[in-house]
């Protein structure tokens, strides 16, 4: 039997502030618990060590304004690189599954990055997915985001990708940051139904979440047949988390992971530093490695305090039924969208970077293609925390783009160079792995 791969990187130079939950101690208690219990010495576990991601790995996914280097510190490259180490270990058959226990997190980071939002500058899971596609030819991917906060960054990145099934369950956005992730958010016109959100009421327990796993998420995964399943493994649905109001337990997390059986898990949120994280991480590791977790429990856990209300369970059942219908009807909806739309669909977005108080305005242009999910062009404006203002134009050609979309996307980049109305132009051609930045005022093109 192959072992479970574990990589532990706490990022000692990464912190929002010394007293903030996103600080050095964020993983130190977990490290102490794991090593004291002797988990890392078991034959079911194989430990890995981090490496730096390359700038190209980040640029393949993100448009970092003005450059990747300007938006990150070394800890971001180590965190993203750790996810890539786990990806290689899994794809090369060294492990049966893998868990990257890393900081900084990433699931709030979107395609364009002007700074930090929700503690995230770059998106570790999405960087890993595009690496898998580029290096190993992976096509269909499922991401199950178990963080209490809606994974709005990952959702935005794959909003138009029909080959990525993104499922997020989270505390209802009417009660918690980032205020999104509602049921009607189902994906773009050519990827409708491959974004599925389950906004849960505060105080939802193990029973409610595991019902959604059994009755919706697992059937969707069986039907979608992804090449790989990623768990964006947030742990802040825990009943003791200080930044949320849910009622999940450590054993519930272990059971979730046992049923979900992800190929790779990448750590996201969870801020009950001492009373939850060591137990939750232990539960996830034990479940992935096939170790008995029946005796796992927090010192203060009392199951009588966590009974799912009949009213909330009825709400969850209705939500599950509605989202299953949306998923099953997705091809019909996409076909209708192709008939009704012109060559491009245009829409505006306003994005708030809560950590750095940056306001970004975007104009998005999606190519409506009859053969693939199209390519995207993004016009973005923002004043960054340095006081600099950037007006940029970004062209993203996805890995599964058809020949026509590839040619049109590359031609659009050359056309924008001639027009020169922006500070910076970006080409992200994932088919050829061709990544470029054109500095308009200096008339300099950099190939990454």
C-alpha cells in the first residue's frame, strides 16, 4: 500500500500581524501535535520538503500587477511550490494521496492580483492545477472547497472553464466574508453548472455537511469523472473558530475527508490556533492515510451540544436538490447560451482587497466559442497601496482552447500593442506556455 504524502511548511516570515490568527503560531501547535503523536514516523506517512515555485508557475495563472515579484514574498513561492511538490509526488505514483499543510493561503486570490485580499496574494491550488495541466496533460479537475469562507478567488479563476468542477460549501455569504457564494452563482455562459455553491446557515453541524457530501458532492464527482480531485482544505467550519460561526468537529472533518477521498489536499483557512487546528489536521491526515480516527476528539467536545435542527436539515435537502438539478441541466443551458450570445459577452466587476483597501475595476470580455470555453480578455484599473495607478489589459488563452480561440487571442495581444492605450499588456497563452508582459511606455516586452 502506498503512503500518504505530507508536507509541512509554516512560513515563519508570513504574518498579517503578531497577534492576528494568521501568524507564526498558526501551524506550530499542529506541528507539535503531529510530531508528539508520532504520526510522521508511521509507515503510512511519507514526509516531503518544500521547494520554490518559479515565477512562470505563478504567471501561468495570475496577472500580478505590475509583476509577480512586486506582489509576493518568498513565503508565497515556497507555499505554492509545496503544493507542486505534492502534485509531483502524486502524479509520479510515489503516494496514494497527499496533503500540503502550508501557509500563506490562497483561495481568495483571483486571476488579476493587485495585492492581498482575504490573506491571499496568489492561489496555491489553481497554480497547482495549471502546473498539472502543463506538465502532465491533466484536463478535467474537481475542486471541493471546504473553507468556511466562500472560495471566491478559485471560483472566479475557473468561472469560464467547463473542464473544472468547482464546489464550495461555506457559511452563508450574508453572514460572513467575502459576501458571495450564493446558489445562483453557477458559472459563466459556456461553463454553466460547473460552479456549485452550498451556502450553509450558521451553526450547521457535522450531520448537515456530511449530508451534502453524500447526497450531492459525491454523486457529482462520480458523474463528472475528473482526472484529479483537489480539496481546498479550509478548517474554519470548526465550532471553535474565532472568525466564523459554524459547528463542525475534528472527527467530522476526518469523516468528510474519508468520504471525499481527495487525491491532493491543500490547507486553507482555520484560525482556532490551539483548540481546533491540531485536532483537525490530525483528523485529515489519519483519514487520508487510513488510520483509525474513531477516538479523535477535542478536549471540550460534547456531542449533545451539536444537534442539527430539523428546519436546517430540510433547508439543506432543498438546496442539494436544486443544485443537483442545475448541474444535470448544464449542457442544455450552455447550448442555449451559445445560441443567444454574440461573439463576445462583456461584463464589469468591482473587486475590494480588504487587507490593503484596494479597489479594482474590471471590464471582462469572454469569447463565445462554438467549440470550446472561449478565451478571456480583462481590462483592469486600480490604485495600489504604493499610490501607483495601473491601467492594464490582460489576455488569457486557456489550456483547452480550440485553434480558433488560440489564434484570436494571440492576434488580440498584437493588436493591443499597436493601439498602446494601457500601461501594461499581458499575454497568458497556456497552450504554448507562452507568458509575456509588454511595458507600453518603455516599449519593452518581457518573455517570462
